[in-house]
């Protein structure tokens, strides 16, 4: 368990999100936090599993807060939580909540101990905000995963052929790349129409305010789930 062995002993504050939670037979609650500037850390919330702590719902996964922590000689302890976003409206939507929990698992698996990834936490936060505000979850997943892959240098180029560099008006998705008609192979190739390619570009380029209503209009125009499966495969290969 990564309890921040590299941190100095004492109190400190950090903002972030609860990614995982598990309770021990001793009544302690273990929280896996994604923290800005620090990366992922396991933190002990004493007595929280017995309902004796003062944290309440602040230890639920997907809660964003400022955490006051105490680094002892061996472990990190949660002392106070100042909740900033509890995503209460999102939690009322079963589809959005299930997808958010899945994204949280991906983020937890993608973070490395001792290596902060504030950009990823930012992408995750805004993806949750978008689906809480009503964005289509499949289209929002494409936006989140593609942007995450872009930051890792592994996103497929939506503008140019991955082989010859020619501008794309339509494309064939093969492996890690989008290819033009002249470069595509036959095996495992997924055709992307001009309309769909434009939609994929818009999904990652639109501002948040424009994206949310727009996403509700394009769900039926493509198999976004299939497209997202391809991004997930690329993400697994890049981690």
C-alpha cells in the first residue's frame, strides 16, 4: 500500500478525488485518493467504517475535496475533508453513475505512485461535470478517452492519414491509426464516414458549454460504444 513514504511527517492539505474505498475488520476505512501535485495515495480514515468518524459522505468514491492529512512515521491519516463537489445530481442517474465509476477505475489504474498527473485529474473532473450536466455518456467517454490518449501521445490523429499524412475527409481505422483509402488494409479496418469523422473531431474540440447539448444530438448517428472500445484498447496498451 502506497502511504506516501516519500512525504515528510506532519500535516498538509491537498485537493483531489476519492478513487477507491475499502473497509477493514478493525473499522478503519482505506481511501485511495488521486491528489493534485502528489499523485495517488492510500489514506486511513480512522473509525469511518464504524460510522464514528466525522467524514460522512466525504469518503464516497467520486467526491472531490480538499483533504487535510497527517503523515505519521508509517501511514497517512485523514484528519479533515472540505468537500467541493459531491456530484449529487450525477449519483441520481444510474447510467451516468456506473460510467463514472468505470472511469474512476481507469484513472486509479492509470496513476503511478509518486508521479502526479494533474492533467488527467483535470480531464476526469470535467468529464464528470459534463455528464452530470446532461452530456451523452458514450459521446462524453469518447471525448475523455481521446483527450487522455492525446496527452499520452497515443491518440489516433483525426485530421491526417497515419501512414502518408494526407488530409482525411473519410477514414479507415486500423490498429492505432486512421488511414486514407489509398493506405488502408482490409483486415480489421473500420470505415469512418465523412459525417462520423467530423463528429469525432467535434466531440474533442468543442467547448464544454457547446459540447453538452451537441452530444445529445449525435448518439444515434454512430456506434460510439464500438469506437470507445477501440480507444480503451489503445489506452490499455499505453499504460
